[in-house]
């Protein structure tokens, strides 16, 4: 799982062999499932009105994703919502768009999918997506869908993992899909080259914790389904590390001095096991917050 997370975004360009990937599902409510495979976790709402799919991993997996969905519903995917633009969450857009799914995403997801992108962390060029892969309905702040006896709220969070992020709340099922605003249990990947910033993550924490309760199931962008308590602890960790790096900047510590102070030390065993190690997180936060401080 760690290896998949490590390489899931860069795999979009790397011609990864998807033949061994199996799409599995886990019920979270009578009509809401999480689907796992390679790349970002998916959510599926089913019912008589047609299915709603959240994210679609990589293009070569689209037939397997369709097969997994067919085990859960005989209705087509009527709406497809992207949590953000990254290719390990939007790779199936073309396949689903071509067969009539209405793709919904934030305005900036359309902008970034329409033009050439560069993800600096992975030194990865991403070409523009074909027309049929692009969102048809976009929104600036939020949009809600009402079908299958459910209310699905898509809420944009500005400048967090990227500048395209959307939280998805399933009100009756009491489920939230965070996209990559949470990777369970790993440190966040703040994609600075897509206008990400740590403070957006903390905004997402406030929004999610306000709108949920102890029983809410949290689908992270990667990793297993979490409880609200798991997510809350992760948010506390990020708040603490952010504050420590901010104080270091205020005291005019250099990046090396900040790294040497080990502001993530007590969290590394739990959260530093993915591709973002403590030092990577500190370096990213230092760069991010130094820009903010100089503004
Ligand atoms: Zn992502």
C-alpha cells in the first residue's frame, strides 16, 4: 500500500502494469461503497436514480472499475465527481465521459486538466486531457446533488493539496470523501506546484470536523477508511507541526536549523511511513510558510 501511494501519481506517466490490480469494494452504508484499486480511493453512491462515482483512478483501470460497479448496481454512472485534478484520481475520466457520465469538478480542475501541467515533486509533466475527459459542470465554491434518497455536497477548499480540491459529504450515509486532503495515515503531500498550501489542509480540517460526528466514516484519498477520531488526531498533528515550523520562521531559523530541531519527531513512526517523510514535510512547510510570511 505504501508503494502504491508512493508511486500512484507518478505512475500515471510511468506505464505501470495495471494487469494485476483488482478493484475491491467495501460497504459504508446501504447505498454507499468505497472502491479500492491503484490510485485514489473511489466512492460510489447507488440507487434507482443512477450511480454517482467519486474519482476514477487510472485510464487502464476503467474496464475493471466498471465491472466492480456492475456488481453493486445495474444503473449507469450518471455523475462522476473529481476530488481534484491529479491523474491518479482522474485517469478514467475519458472512458466515463465518452459513455455519458456527466463529469463535475471545481473550476480549477477544468483549468488544470485543459492545459499542460508540471508536478514539481515528481518532476512529472502532464499533458492536457482530451475533451471527453473534461468536467462538463464546474463550480466555484460548492454544489449539491440530490438523488437516490441522498444529499451529496461538494465543497471546495482553496489552496490545500492543490487549488482544485473538493470535499464530498454524503449526508444520510454519514460519509465524507476527503480526496487527498487526507491520506491515511501519512503526512500530507502539499503540491506547491499546483498552488497547494498547508493552511488549506487546516481549513479542510475545520470544515470536516464541523460537519461530521463520531460515527462519520472518512474515506481518505489513499489508505484505508478512517474514523473521525483518526482524522482529528491527524489534523492535530498537522496543526502542531505547522505551528512549530511557523515559530522557527519567526525566529529566523534557517531550513537546516528547523530540520535539526526535528519538529515532527514524535509523529514520524505513525505518519512518516509513506513517501512524505518528516524531513520532506518540514521542507515543504518551510517553503510554503516562508512565502506566506514574505507576502
Ligand atoms: Zn492528489
